[in-house]
C-alpha cells in the first residue's frame, strides 16, 4: 500500500541518535554510524522523530510500504519496554490526533490486563501535552500569562507570547491555549522582518510558525493544522507571510487545512514587505 513513512537522507545523517528516543515504536536504529529505518511495519508515519533531527536529515514521504500494525507494535515493542515507553507512545498518538491507533493501543493493553485510563495513569485529554520521559523540554506545552498593563521597562518591547512551543511540528492540537483562541499562523521570517510583530500581529493570539519553502513536512503541517481547527473553537485566523511568492505557501497550507476541517473562522492575511517597513495586505 502507499502511505506516509519516514525517509532518512544518509548523506546528511551524522548518527547522533537524537531521533531514536522519539520513536518508541522501535522503527529506528543507528547502524554503521547512520540512523536507519529498520522496519516499515513499525513506522507509523506521524513524524515525531523529524522535529528532533538537528540537521534536517529526516522527512515524511509517501511511498509503497508495508502497512503499519499498531497492535503488533504494542505487543512486540511498546509493552516489553515498560511503563515509561507505554506512556510516551500513548501520548505520541494523542498529540498527533491518531485516535484510531490510540484506540487499538488501549485495546491491546486491556488484552494484557492493563488499562491506564481506568487506572487514572493516562488521561487522553489531560495528558495530551504532558511531558514524556523521552520528550525534549523545548516541546512541552506551556501557557504564559501577561498583564494587560504595559509593565515593560522603558525602552524595552514587551513580549506578547502566551504559549510554548510555537513551531507547528512541536505543538499539540489539543493544547489548551488553542481553544477559543484567535490564531496567528506566521511564516518563520515574519517576526524577524516586522519590527512591531508582537504588538501588531501577535498580541492576544495563540501562534504557530513554519517555513513553507524550506520545511520538508508540509503534508504533516496540513494534517496538524486540520486537527487544531477540528478539535478547537478557533475564533479567527490571521495568516502572516512575507511578500515573496514562495511564502504564499503559508496561506495555501492554512486554507487547505481549513477546508479539510470543515471549519470557517474569519481569515485575514497580512503580507509583510521584505524590508519589514510595512504590512501590504
């Protein structure tokens, strides 16, 4: 069958192994100094490992591959590895909106006399953004509170960031800061180019950011945004992009995800000039 699966560029891979802890399914190993996909069967194609490759040697592609078998992965890889790996795997599935796979995983646990939901160990809603034993601290969901009054020291620009993380690959669609939010979807270059980014674009909004030209995970971005729109009440969407043509992909990805989600929030597009001096749209 043709499906999404991990592809590793061996010419780039330096064998650091940072991807390995983020694949509790056991599909990756470092062999002869390179990370390698050792089994199509064990790769779910959700791409949790991609964001943990420091040199961009991994991406999700669509190709002919053996179907992923969640039940076999649970029996052969996850359960034998113990409690921490089980919890990491369940949260991984929930964070990526893989509800069918999560249901299969929980059913296998019940067949083995384990039920983390009934035991109160794993709450699939509450724990969706909780840190796992293998999770990088930079991807743990956090919400920041800001006073309405401007209390920044004179000469300083007050941060309007209300959450962490912000990179679309790292956020959980079920993070609490998305529900009932005005969402800013920003191309990576916008905050660097536009000097008043925090006050004019970010203030009062949840935010996700990505690069529509250089990132190799655009299909995953569509899927991730679709889940954010589908599972939350997003009141409005502001798309912030640069004026260069390639940055138009930012809007394309958002509108494709909105169509897939069936949601129709108010959408506005802000196009920033290359010198950052103005918002064109």
